[in-house]
């Protein structure tokens, strides 16, 4: 269950849930910015008031790395916790998933569960402790998925751990928790929702994915687009079209921020079983190779290209490239985003969706392409190299692609407008 | 997971799943009509070919009773099965859920788990055996829910067992399994989908339900309409509007029958957490008090009002009654079903949706009201009396109602056209 009503005393709800889970020793994970804000405050007050033993870990790194994951894992191993609560955006929830996983498998090496080919992709055999995810951004959908993403610093590429066992036990989706998001955080996390919806909607259909596993137990978490993920993708896209600009421009627009918070959940349920493809696959080296870019609205000491931004910057080029494989879906997406497609020919679907996205991003004052976050043409080979290991997602692209195609996609994304 | 791809050798899939569940002694439940048809045949062939031990129970009653549930339960208790497979419509799947439940609780009295106030509504403490549901009608959504409905013969009213523990482990949604449905079975089961969608879409909103339980663990299975159930209800309704007539008129229209099969799943996920209200609450005595009505297309020896028919006959009266509580939703439903509502005032929402439904049902050659299935005005007191114990669902009506209101609703449903 990933949706629940907000009872009047919403801070109490976590307590009830913790007690129902038999919690005696709680690990609360968050980051240093959030630890000063109400979403964490209400949980702490509630735990303290009712005498529930807990420890707080506030050293989660925004855009986590293998090193920051390992630090959180060490904390979890030493704490012998019986329930985890993650209050934050995708970075916090993903870090908490990893901490819970490795604390439940104390004998495992770090690479054991990391996705192949970078890691060993071993099956998870232990039962993890319950994890309550309280998202404070409207983007990641991490509260709905079995995925934890991190930046593998040696390789300068993002990778992750993907397994249903990582899915949070409960997601507490309270729109009031997102009112604290700075404008650019709301924008960038909204772009993640946009791309989750667009990529899962255009992903290779489930019945064209190959090889078909000989036993259903071997089916991957990301199964390709299917009738259920389509429902979520379309619905999330409609909410993004209607509310994202309002949510970015006015932090006090509760209707818009609430709607985007739900859109994040909905897109999460969709891509969590359909998968994403090229925008996400190419985003990992864009984030991982960051040199000096500082992101507005992010209170961090290191250079970052925020995840949602790293994903959306290639979206016009990507959908222009994939459109011919399923032009109707690309046109439908353009229509949902506000373009009149009634007289557009199928052959023009890619151009039209790309133009629609450029216009949408321009309105939201998005940086003008990869060049504006510090990349030049000379960086393209390393960006391509960092995309190759992301086969887990890129193989869900509806159109097969070569290294030359990836090179062209990065080149076409240097400037957007 | 309630959706899965159909691999080319679809009969093999059940086998793989059974083997993954460690099945050594399988209970296959179905009814006497289906036992002669391909959906059962492919499962049996596969079990036989691979030497998996099984027993078949084909005495499921269409529109089951407490007596027929108990017979299936006895069979299950004696068989000591480790996995259940239900191949059939809602009657089969519901019977199999009950058999699995009581075989897992051999010490329990039959009334222990039946919904209060008729039964004791006790919590389910044992872990049930895995159950694979293979629906062969497109209506019940039973493969997605934790509900099992039966006719309590002494009381002449339907009641049931509702608990998340009853949810099937896996639903095998193969549209080819519905091609065998006779036309009237396709129509009646489609009406069940229609009402699942309409009732859950107009149910009391989750945040207006009272009393709000002090602990989330005490929340009922039926929580009222909410942003997630709304997505499913709207989507299912759109499919019904587009495909139900085609699916009824041409059993060979694979696109229409496939779409209705998915609509059944989607509406099931929606009402399975939002709930249904008056049409379903009033349907139970309509079905339970049946005297002599024989339903076309049903190969049974006893009089029945098929469930979907018993539900839909009151729908024009019900939605005319509830519309004032949420006229926008009633108008949106009328619009999805094909009526131009652009110039309709909110005050007319009930009349317009009722007229839309009457026209829809007329096109589908539905019997002309309760009078055409054997009821007269003299029966109304007993129909009202049989509705009172259905509080579990009727309390989700957006509009509070008295016995006089119920009397008026039954009276208004005697004739439709």
C-alpha cells in the first residue's frame, strides 16, 4: 500500500505504524537540510514524546555515492535497528534502502547486490526490516520502487540496486511535506516525474522484450510498457502538464504541490514495473561526470547536476530519436503536454514532441542544454562510455541504438533552445 | 502482481508458477460447465504431463451459497493441498478463497470470518496457501480482491468474507479465456464492471469516512473513493463505454473481449480498496430472494438472477439518488458513457446519468427492471430488509439513506424503460 489517508494528527501516524510493526529501535534517516525542517521535526517529536528509542542519521549525501552508501550501511549495521524511517527525497530513501539491505546481509560484499555488469546482481535472500518512506520531494517515486541509485565514483557513472525486496513497506505521501521544496528542487524533481512518465509510456512493450525468460520468476523488475503502467504514465503526465509550472512558481500553491506529489507516486508505480530508458540511462554519466556545476536551490557543498535535470536535458533529442517506433504514443504525449496534434503526421511525431518539450522546459527556465552544466563536445566520448553499462535501462528503449547514436544524442543535447 | 505477460506456451505458465510455489499437491477448482472447456483443459494437460499431483473440484455453484462454500471447504480440508488454482468466474474464485481460508483454519466455525453483523468478522491469523486465480469472465475482479461473496440461504441475503489475506497470490489474466463466455454472461459480467467503476468513483471520499480509526491497522478494506481508486474507476469506465457492446455482440471480437477482461481487473483494483455502495448492497437481496427467474446463457439447474444483472437493475435509480452529493462525478461518468454534458446543470446530473444508463442498458437488451426478474411491489419490504445487513458497503454511499429511501429505490427500479 503506497497511499494512505492523512489523519488530523499526521505526526501520530508514523508512531502508530511503527508500533504496529513492533518497533523498539528505530533508525531515522534524513539529510542535513531536512533535519532542521518540519517533516523531520514531527517524526522526532512523536518518537520522543512516546519514548520510542531511535537514532538519527542525517549524513545522507544528496546524489549519493558508493562511499556515502557505505557510511550509512555502517551506521545501520552498528545500530541493530528493527524499523527504518526515511524522511527525504530520493537520495535519502535510496540510501535507507541500501542501509537496510546490507544490515540484513551483514556477510555481503558491497558489490554483491549492485546491478550487473558493474556489480554481481546476486539475489536477495534475507528478509529486510520494515521501511517507512516519507517523501519530501515530488519526483523520485522511490517510495514506490525497489530501486536504489548511487554514483560509483571510481567509474564516474551512476548505477544501483534493483530488487523488489527493497520496496518500502509503507509510503507516507503527505503533500504538506513538499511545501518546503525550493523552486528549483520542485522543478528538477518534477522533470524526473515527467521523464518517468514519458519513458515508461514509450518503453519497449512487455511482449516484445527478449529473451522471454523460461520461468516467470526470472522476469526483470523492469518489464517494458504494459497496460497497467500505461494507465499510470498517462495519468502522471496529465498532472505534470496541468500542475508542474504552478508548483514551481508558487511554493504555497497547495493544490499544485499536492497534485505533483501524487503524480510522483503514480509515475513511480508505472516506471517501477515498466522501466525507463534512454533519458535515464544517459543521465547517469551526466550526473556522474559533473565537474563544477553548482545547482541553485540545493544546499550542498559539492558540484552536482541534480538527477531530474540530468534526465530532462536529453529528452528532446531522445524522443525525436525514438518516435518512429511508436509515433502514436509520442503524439499523444505531445497532446497531453498541450500541443494540438490533430493535423500532425506520424512522421513528424518526434519533432513535435521534442519541440513541445523544449517549449515546456523554456517556460520553466531550464538551463540551456548540457553545455550550460559544464559539458563540451570533448566530453561526449566519456558520457557515451558511462552510458554503456546502463543496459538495464537502455535496453528498454523502443529503438535499438549504437554508440554512434548515443554520441549524436549527447551532441544534440548540448543546447536546447 | 495481478498482471503478467502471456508467454507463447501459456498453459506452461501455470506450471512454472506452481513449481515456483513448491506445489506438490494442487487443488484445482472450477465449475461443471468450465471443466469441459479449454481454460481448464490446458491446466489439466499441463499438470498431467509433468506429473504434478492434483485433485479437481468441479462442484462450485454458480452464485455460491453457504452450503456450497461448506462443501468446497470440506473437500479442501480433506485434501491437505499446498496450492490452489481457481479457473472460472467470481463464483469459482470466491469459493476457492473460502476453501483455502477454512482449510488453513481447521478449528474455525463457518461464521467466524463472515462479515459482521451476520458473522463474527474475526481476524485471520493463519497464513493461507498460495492461490492462483484464472478468471474466465470479465466482471468480478475477484482475482484482485480480498472478498468472497455467498448467498446465506436461511437469511435470503448475500454476504461475504472480506480480508486482505484472501487476495489471490497471482492472477492469470488471459483474454483468450473469456472467448467462451456466452453473450448474456459477457453482458452481465460487464455490468458488474460498470457498477464497480461507477460505485467506487462516487463512493464516499476516504477523508469523509467516519469514524476515523484511531490506528491505521483498523482501517476497513473498503476505504472510500481516493486518488488511486479514481484512476482505476475512470479508466475502467472508459473501456466499458468503448468495448462492452462489442464484447457482448461478438464473442469473436478479441480486441473487445480482451479490453473488457482488463477493465474487469482495473475496476477490481479500484473498488477493492475504495468499495462499492448501493447498487451492490441492494443487489444481494435481489439475488438472494430469487424465486423462479431463469437466466439465459447460464447452464445451471436453479433459479438465479446473475450477480451483474442484480447489480445493474437499480443503477439508474441509485445514481439519480446519489448525484447531488457529487454532481461533477456523476456528470463525468455520463460523459464517459457517451452523453454530451457540456450544457447540463449540476442539479440535473442525477437525471442525466440515469437516462444515460437506461439507454446503455436498453441497447444491451437488459431485462426491464426488477419486475422482469420476478419481483412485485409486495416483495419490496423483504428486499429492503435484506439490504439492511449490507452496511459494510451501503455505508459508503455518498448520500445517507433511510429504509424509506431504499423502498423508493427498489420501487423506482421495478421498470427501467
